[in-house]
């Protein structure tokens, strides 16, 4: 068989073969049937119908008496970012507000003589409805370690307030007799058998 005949025969064989079938298209997936969400109406009773905004919750005050707050009760709290001066002013205002709710002798005091020289420093607690109490300390002097101690007695006798304590370095019993006058607290200090006029000056808030 010649080459030409062989080529023609091969072409006839290929033409006689059936064309390859195209792959069958896959059928679209059927959707999955879903069941509606069932809600237990009894369990859902009282739940919010939708999202609610966030609200910060503070400590519980259930059962606590509610007291109206005045401007004296609520000075501004010190805040982060305040300057040093503003921070100090805020702290002082809160201390002064707390002081205003106490008795007239509550807080820090300096006992001075007639010439204004400091003799003693006092820290008194004068809470409403409670007994007066406090501590004393000698005013600083060069070369002397200041003595300090508790008041032996702190009592009100009529218009006077009497504070007694043991004098430092064996000086015996000392007594402060104080009265509130037009210019502030003043009175007499009896120490080591001698009495001298004195005044109370309010110690500055640090």
C-alpha cells in the first residue's frame, strides 16, 4: 500500500469514530431546608427587644439612706492631667469641705503666745455628737527634740474648752483653757505653774 493510500485510510478511520461526548453539567445543589427558630415565650419574657447602650454600673446602694448632697459636699475630684497647682487646689477644697461638716475645733491648730511665737501644735477631732479628742506636739525649736502626746482630758465646760496634758520634760500637768471670741479661739496656757495668754491659729492645709 502506498503512503498516499495509507494516509487516506487513516483519515477515513478517524472520521468514522463518534465524537467524544461533552461532560454532563452538574445539577445545581438544592437548597437545604431550614427550620424557623422557635422562641420560648416564657423564657423570653422580660428580655429587651433589642440592643441597649452600655451603662456603667456602680456599687449597689440598695438599703442605703439617700441624703441630698450640697455644693459643700461635692467639690470636684482631682483628675488626671491636672497641673500641680490645680491638683493641690482640688485636694484643699475637698479637705475644707470635710472640715465644714465637723465641729469648730476640728483640724490642725498652732498655739501661739501674746507675741505670736508658736508654742504647741494641736490636731483635734471634733466630730458632731462625739467627745473632743486629739494630740499635741511641741513647736520645733533648735537643738530640742519636740515632745508629743495625747490629751489627758478634752472637755467642754460651759463656754470654755479645757485641754489638759502632761508637760514635756517633767513639767507637770499643763492646761489649755480656750474660748471662742470675735477674733477666734483664745485663752490661757498654764504650764510649770505659770499662766500666759495664748491664741489658736488654724494650721494651713498642706
